[in-house]
C-alpha cells in the first residue's frame, strides 16, 4: 500500500464563498463520497483548507498505487459533475499516524 496527498483545486479562488446551487449540490455528493471512503479506511483525512490564496480540499489516502489514487480523484462527484474542479496528486513516501486521539504516534 502507498500514501497519497490529493489536493482538490476549485475552478476559481473565491470558491466556496460564491458557490452556485449546482456546485453546492455537487459538494454534498463530494462530502458523502469521501465520508464513505473514510469509513472504508481508504481516506485517512479529508477536509477543506482555507488558505491565503483561496480554499482547496485536502485528502490523504492509502491505496495500492498512483493509478488507484487517480481513480479516487476521477470518481469524485465534484469532478464528474464537470464544474471545473480537478485534483493534483502527490505521493507521500512515508507518513506518521497517531494511534488514537490520546495515543502515541506510529510511523508507517
């Protein structure tokens, strides 16, 4: 198994503050998609990042290879909706995971 960082790039820097109704609907499906992947143990962490240059989405995943990470990105409802969202994918050669909210960290 391998780890990947997926960065969801919105079609404009002002998103999500000016999201259209269609984008809001697609984002609800996006949320459900990633929530399911988290429950399956594929997604380690997922969430929005409000950065100075504009918001983006972040997902850390554990999959077999980069092609599997690309499949996750390509299958995201926010991408398949054709609204201009895209993912940048970067491999993570190692990752430190905490064992629990109060536990010690473990290297993987």
